[in-house]
C-alpha cells in the first residue's frame, strides 16, 4: 500500500500550477524575457493567465510586431507599413506596468489623423524610459507624435531619440501653433540622449523645450550626424554657443556635444 500512496502523492504534486502561484514581479521577470508575441500568447494557457501578459515592464514595438501581432500588411514596394499615433497609444495602454518602451519606427509610415479621431492618453504613470528610433524631423505627423509621446508620460526619466531626414534638407519647419493640442507642462526627465543631430531648427526647438520643461534634468548628450561632424570648425563653435545659451529649468543640467 505504501508505494501506491507515494505514487499518488507525486502525481498530485506534479499537477500543481507552481508558476501561476508565483508573485507578479517574478512572472513579469519571466515574460520580459520572451518576444512580445509569445508573451501575449500566454493568455491561452488558462483563465488565470488571460491577462498576465499585461504585466510586461519593457516592450519593443517594431515593424515585425505590427505585422505578426496585428496583421498589418505593407502598403508599398519598400515594405513600409501604415500606422497611426492613436494605434500606438492604444497598444501602450494595454501595459499598465510598463516601465521601458522601445519604439522602432523604421519602415513605419504614420497616417494623418483629424483632431476628432486622434487619441492621446496621459495614463502611463509607470513608464520611465522611452526610446524613439528614428524620428523623421521633416514629418509633421511624426514630430507631433514624438511631442505627444514625451509630454504624455508624466513620470518619464530617460529619453533616447534618433533623428532622421528622409529628404536631404529640412523642408518642414515646426511651429508652436502645430503643437497647440499638447499641454507642455513640466517633465521629470533626468537624462536625454539625442543621436544623429544635424542642428536643424526642428531639432533645436525640441531641445529648447526639453531644457525649458525639465527642472530635474542632469544632462543631455548630443551626438551630431556624420555630415555635421565633417563640417567646418566655425559652424561647430557657433552651434555649441547657441545650445549653451538655451534657457534651462535645471541649473544642474549639462549639455554635452560629442564631436568625436
């Protein structure tokens, strides 16, 4: 009789759902190490796991995610897909515990939205790090999205942004009137990294606003584009002086330009 009892005991132990009984922070630790599409698929495991994927603390949204998770197909021969700002914000809202958000926007074309259909949320109170790569500073739609995203994150501490220009020169100049829908209050940014900086007015406008609205900012690191680094020294000196003269909400904020 004793062996039978032992066998029954082992069977009962094997059937216990040990993983589901783990603390949420441990489950988040596990899910964060899965590709997002696999993390989302855990919803079919059981009723208890239906919304566990929303505990993810870091997420990467890129073309592959939009294609395979949402079924979005390419709209041109270059393989670009069409998305909207509202779609991105709607997706982010599914992750209330999200702390790190990486937006890889290569091959993503943003469609314009009217004021009545555009949807922006300021409910991302856990998000601390945002990476925007790349942002076309010649596109009013993408620029507006970048401002919406940055000023829609009340607890954002670290911002990494990479500039790109699909045209050889700047053809669109950002003006404050195009951002009237954004409430540019104070940010909690501590660190900013700006890559592929070309010193065009749209870039300087963003840096000016970040410095002006970030009383906790410690540093902003600026990495010039290759074309700017190869320019003459007089222009580099003039640009450095221009950036150093920008008003700052934080007396401790350092603006570092890496010319080499």
